[in-house]
C-alpha cells in the first residue's frame, strides 16, 4: 500500500493517468453503441471517414478479408474490390479481429484507438522530458499538441464578434471556425483533435515513431552487441508500416537518414534496421501499388497554383502555424547542439511535403505537418520556459511584470484556436447508424450471402457494407484518394444499370464477378437514372425492403442471368 501511495505521488503517474482518461473520453465520445436501438452512435465530425472505416472493419470481421490473409493473399478494399488493397489496413484488421472474436464494435475500435492516442501523449511527454529535462516544457509540449496555434481564432471572432457573451460563445461552439480546403479561408482543417478521432490509426503510428526516437537516444551509448537485437526489432516494426501507415515510412526514412549523419554511434544500428526493413518492405510496395505515380511534384501544399508566390506562401503558413512559425526556428537556434541534432529532421518534414505529394490527394500531406508540429512544439515550449527564466532574473519589477504578462499572452495565443476547436469537438452532435440487426438490407446480406460476395449497388453509401460484403464501387473519394481509377468503375456501374440489353448487362456482371445487384428507388437519390424496366422484365427479386424513403430490390446475378 505504501508503495502504491509513493507511485501515485510521482507527477508522471498522475499525468499519465490523466492522459489515459482523456484518451478514453475522446474516443468513446465520438464513437459508441446504443443498446436500445442496436445502432452505432457516431459523432457528426467523424461521420464521413467512418463510412470507409466501418466497411473495412466489417470486411475482416464478417467478410472474407481475414480468410484471404490466412491464405497469404492481400485483402481487398471493400469499397473497390477486384485487386489487392492499397490502403494501409492493419489497424482496422486488428479491430475486425477483435469484433470477430466477440468484442462489440465500439470497444473493438476504441480500445486500440485509446492505446494509440495514449501512447502518443505519453511519448510526447517523455521525449520532451528527455530532451530538456524540465516538467514544464513537457507539459507545455503536450498542451501545444492538444490546442493548435493557428490563427483561426481571428475568423471565429469575425463570425462571433467580441462581446460580453464571447466566453459563452466559445464554450457552446460546435463548429470549426476554419476548415480548409473544404471550408472558407486557407487555415487547414488538420490542426485539431478531429484528425485523431477520424484517423484512428494516426495516433498509434505517431506514438511508435516517437518511441523509436526515444529508443535511439537510450541506445546511443550502448555497444553494438546491445544494439543488435533492437536493430532486428525495429526493422520488423518498420516493415509493417506499408500496411499500417504508409506516410510514416517517409517520416522514418527522414529520421533515420538524419540520425545516421548526426550520430556515428548509431550508424550500425540504423543501417541494419534499414536493411532489414527494406528487405521486407520492397516486395510489399510492389504488391500494394498498381496505380498512379507515388510521388508527384506539387509545390505549395494546398495553396492554389495560381496564387503560389513567396509572400502568399509565408502568409499561408503564418496563418496556419501562428507564432509557432517564428518560435520553432528561434527555439532551434537557442537549443543545445544535441537537441538540434535530434530535432533537425522536422525541417525536412516541413520542406518535402511542401514540394511533392505522395498520393492523389494533396491534403493527405497533412500528416507530415502534424508530426512537424509535434516535435516543433517542443522547441516552442523550450523557448517559453527560456523567456520565463530570463524574465525572473530581471531586477526591475515593472519589467518583470510586463514581461510576465506578455509571456502569458503569448502562451495563451499559442493555444487559443485549439481551445475553440476543442469545444467544437466537445459539443459535436451525434447520429445513430442502424447496425445489422436493425438494418433489413444489411441483415439479409449477412444471413443469405457468401462473405466473398461482391455487390453492385445503385447508391455509393450502402447499408450492404455493414454486412462485410464488398461493394463494387463505394463512395468514390475514399477509393480515389487511395489511387484507384474510380472514373472507369463509375462509368462501368452506370453502363450496367442503364443498359437496354440484358445480354450486354449480364456479360458485364460476369466479367466483373458481381454476385448481387441492389437497385435503389427513387432515382432522385442517385447520381444517374437506372433502366428500371430491364430489371422488371428480366429479373425476379431475391429480396425487397425499404429504409426511410429509399426502396431496395436485390437481384441474385446467377438467377438474373440464368440462360442469358
């Protein structure tokens, strides 16, 4: 009992408990389960991404993707089947396996999400503590991660003019003031906690990278004999990342290259780790990609090409990073040589994604800037403490008071936009997605079809995904951003549904291994008008149901095309 009391008195223990509690709240507040209705309770700001995530999870828990893994085959993307998956799927495979063994889907997703986000918070704290040996710097580093330093608070007050009710406006706020490129202005949507509730694997990926840096710093003074086993361990860990989180591979590569140059005692370790991981990664890369070029020249990140110039570039990042854009370079200049060596890679992590993209979606480069800010904010925190230590040394009380007030205002301005964004997450509304038992179409597919079935649906967002069955073409944005040719498949879908001849229609169905067709009515809910008559004339429905205003009719292609 005395030992427990002593442990609880340690500040790190209290801080880590707080990290864990916050991680639990963040994940469960955005994704939960309603027992009364048997539906998934999903926050409004994660709705869109979860269309893809739930489909991917269910393809492992209820579909055939897990069986494909057992057969040593790559799984298929459930919203674009027919070729090996290009999306990093390992995290959602783990979630699917948890649900497969009986864990309810909210717990199955939230448990690894909580552990990943908790790891990220803990490693931010531990790495900054190791760099600067100062609890205040470590706490500030975490706070600057929580609360972004962009200038979006300016837009908030344009929308909500300063008044006596401003504090109440902030506390009740439920909208991100800035949400580029999908909203007005140029301040990015990717600086707030919403990216970690949407992209559940991101926190774990970043946490592992920070753990890698901490491990290197601990191994720096060890002999090669002690480093050797860790070279194997980290080589195997990094080798998983093509399927776990592809952008992190580039972060790993930049870190390893820089540390190989700056830390001679780590060169054998880094070289061996690189060789092991590359040996395992290269065959994966050739297997996972068969689409557009991985790297494309696209300077300026999200700045429109016609507006890209040095002045606009500077202003863009000033608005997005706020005072961090000044304090991070200044903190780097004032830090020790050792800290400079460890933090230096962030400048490559800022430069590279400002020049090239690594996927068809330029916005996906935000991961590099997020990691830049995680490490860079440690320099900002160091500089704040540096200013404080120098202010308190001043003998003139007036200067100390003014300097202290300026430092408080500066620190608050580095978190103000993030505080506003936090309440937007906190106050987000939720909706209930009917799950299998309460969604008749999904329930029918789950009970009556083979897990390997590929379904052609008239709508892009279909309940069929809840059953773990693959949709021939789901919401195009997700597949397009992963590098699939969605235009060709959309045209093929329209051709099948709008065909005037059943022979042509059935030929296309057979050629694309489509097991079922799901017709939706009315056509106003679709982006095209199906030829309903051809189905009425030639098909006998296998199942009919309605949900809301949409009527669904399911045709089994074997019977539909029998004799054709």
